[in-house]
């Protein structure tokens, strides 16, 4: 697996964790501060991984997922 593929896999895993945490938050009526903090932390991790991926690709803002990560 190339470094780019590994980063894409990591992004997908973090995204799945974000989705699961947000679902749990919704079930808790958005009242769980710990889960809100967890989402914030996961989003930071996601952004760091996207930054690493963008650095590998140069000025290309596409990570291959079909979205523009400006």
C-alpha cells in the first residue's frame, strides 16, 4: 500500500469514527460534552491527514474522494 493509499484509508477510518460519534451524540440529545470534544479532536485528526495527503500531491486539492479540500 502506498503512502497515499494509507492516508486515504486513515481518512476513511476517521470519518467513520466521526459519523459514529455524531450518531451517539444525537441519541444523547447533543448533551454529552465528552463526545463533543471527541468530535472536535477527530476533525483535527482528519484535517491533519488531509494536509499530509495534499502535501504528497503538491498543489492538487483533490484527494481522490471527489471533494475539494481547500
